[in-house]
C-alpha cells in the first residue's frame, strides 16, 4: 500500500501551485488550467511513492530480534528499535502468526514497524522525525514506540436462547454464531447462583442484552453484558449491571442484591460434571472398600484451570499423601476450601498469599490416589468437612445496594429492562438479534 502524506500537505502544494499560476510564471501547463476559476478546489496530486511496505506473519519460534534482522535491518537499527519499545512492549510477548508490517523509505531506511499484538492493540515503532529522511549519514537511528488501542464501536444486541435436553450453554451459543466468551461471561455473572456444571436444565432460557464490539464492520469481541434474565429450573434470575457507590460495576438482582456470593458455585470454569458426590461411605476406587468421601469430585480435562471460590489466604500448597498436589485456602466465617489431585499450582502460589474470588490457584490433574484427571473439591467449616453442594445453598445471599443508591439503581434497572424488552420484541418475528448503537461509555 502506498503511504499518503497528510491532506494538508496536498492543500499547501495546491495553494503554492495556484499561486505560481496566478503570477503567470509557468508555461502551457498553466494554460490548461486557465479555463478554471481560481476558486476551484485543487485536484489531488498523485504524490511520488516515497516508501514501501512489506506485510508478513511472525513465523513460529521467532524472536523479535531475529525477525527484524531477517528483514535485513542492521544490528544498530534493531537494537535502537528494541530499546525504544522496551517501555511499551515486552519482545517475549511476540506471538507466532500475528501480522506485522515493515515500511522503509526508498533508500532502505526503516520508517515504521507495526505489529498486531492482539485483536485490540497495535505496536508501532517509528523513526523519530530527526533522522527520518536523512540518508545513511545520521549518527544513530532513533525510534519512538507506542501501543495503540484500536478503536471499535459497540452496538447493543439481544439474544434469547433456550436450553434443550443434552444441550450446554456453550453449544447453544456457538450454534447461534456466538463465541465462548459470552458463555464465560454469563457463567461469571451467575457463578454464585447457578452451577453451569450441573444446574442447567432442559427448558432453561437466557435473555441477554450485551454489547457487541465491531471494527470496520467485523466482529471484534464483546463489551459488557448490560442485563440478563435467566430462567433456571423454574426460577427467574434477573441480573443487571450497575455501578454502586464505589464505582465498581457489579451485577444485581431486581431487588438490588448482589449476585456475587461469598463462594462461587464451583472452582471450575464450567461444563465438567460431578463424578462423585460428598459421602460418609463410598467405595474407594483405588483402595477398594468403603470409606468417607469428604469432597465432591468434578470430572474435567487434565490442565483445566482451578479458581479459588472465595477471597482468602492460602494456608497450604504442596503434596499430601492421597490428596497428591493440594491447595488449601482460609476464608472468612470459619471456612476453608481444599483442591486435590492437582497437576500444577498457579505460578508463585505460596502460603500466606492473599487471593481473590476467581483467582487461578492450580490446574486439574490426577496426582495422589486418583484413577483419572478430576478435581476433588472440599469445604471445611470450623474444622469439619461439609458437603460443598449443600453448604452453598445454606450461604447468605449477596450484599444489598446501599439504601441511598436504590433509586438510582431502580432507574437503571427499569431502563435496561425496558430496552431489552423492546429489542426482544423488535427481534421476535425474525428470531435474529436486533442491534442498536451503544450509548457512549462514561
Ligand atoms: Zn474425590
């Protein structure tokens, strides 16, 4: 692609050209334009090509230095570029198959390097103006680097999905052309109310009003879920996004009660099943015979992320007999949780470390007395093992919004649900989702 100088330069040139004509100094070429009135907008003047660009993809296992040198950039230039970007981009974050562009002047000087960090960010390294147009004589190349967040537009859309027998939320959303991110976001929102592992029933329904991000007409991810209604086993679970007094956005039910519970319903993203319940007497798959099973087993692929269910302090990280690799965390109100048979711990996890609800603490494995990859998850209350599934139902509902904020909350709630109902109604005949541009973010 040819590099176009900014429009002003064209205008300035045009003006200069018109000036020269007016003075009658130039030959015939003036003649040509003599018929035009001087007020006519100057035509775009094709500018001479003064640079050329190469577009390419990062090959597997390439380092940034090798990649730049592979493009015949000198050690000096490469060094100056790496120095310039050190504040904004870690070269170790270079990823294979990402696109990049190198633009040089016609005499081979590097003008700009662009690298697509991810869908939303672009690294740009460009020659500092001082030496951009000087031949090879400039003492040492110097560059400026910046990371640009690519703008995207958000449009508000609604989706209505029904869960039929044997269907998962991920499956249904993917069938509607959505990606797993939206399902993960819903699992986060309802994580304190619904265990997406085991609670989804045929006949359940989701109504979701969310922001879809678009860039140049292309799907570029999701923004926020603004409001949702979930029908689960006959229960109606509304969730609306609202910024309480502390300015932190969170999800609340229709009465202004936070959907965040002290404990997440499960330490696993979602979809794995319960393979073995909490029991005082269970046949032991490794040793045989009957003994207590003081946890609930979730079947999950080896390496699945294990997230801590509530904020707390780590009080054990290590290997312990039949439990294999285990993490135990101390929480408020006399609770501890334990995560057994792990394949790995979260990097740097240590005793005494503070963790927040949802933080990664390890990966699913089959260490210790285990016949296959699964997570044995345990809750200890005041020193006694309790059934995690039953205990959760006994836990208090989320915090309520401060009374002083309730009117503001009600206004947002009603507005969001009004908009969602209208969008659903508008979409109903075709079944396709209906979009409106999102309100600008505060
Ligand atoms: Zn177990």
